[in-house]
């Protein structure tokens, strides 16, 4: 298993709670924890409340976009229909 190939210091760094995205990836991709594993569930929930993800989502507008929309809804529908909506 990969955990045998990674030294303890590196594994501890990957498991830091301050970066739940890296922790989640380490648990699920590197160590093969199941999606129902309690630590995976906790890490997944923390992604939405810790680090960059909530900062990015806080900038999202009510319409689901960031910044100013490129087109108003009338022109956006006709110009970018399947891509925009």
C-alpha cells in the first residue's frame, strides 16, 4: 500500500486538518478509504467551510457567476444557449 512508501512526516503533512481538500484526496485516492469512512465524510464536509473553497464561493453572485455576466439573459440565451444555461 502507498502508506508504506510515504514517510510519517509526509503523511502527517497530507493529513493536516487545515487543508481538507488535500486530506480528502489523500484519504480517498492515495490510501483508498471508502466514501463512507468517517474521516472521509468529515474531510468532505470541511472542504466547504475551510480554506479557499468558501472564499471562492463567497464571491459567487446570486445568478451563479463570478464578476459581471458577459451577456444579459436575452442575448445570452440566443448566443450561448446550450453552453451558458
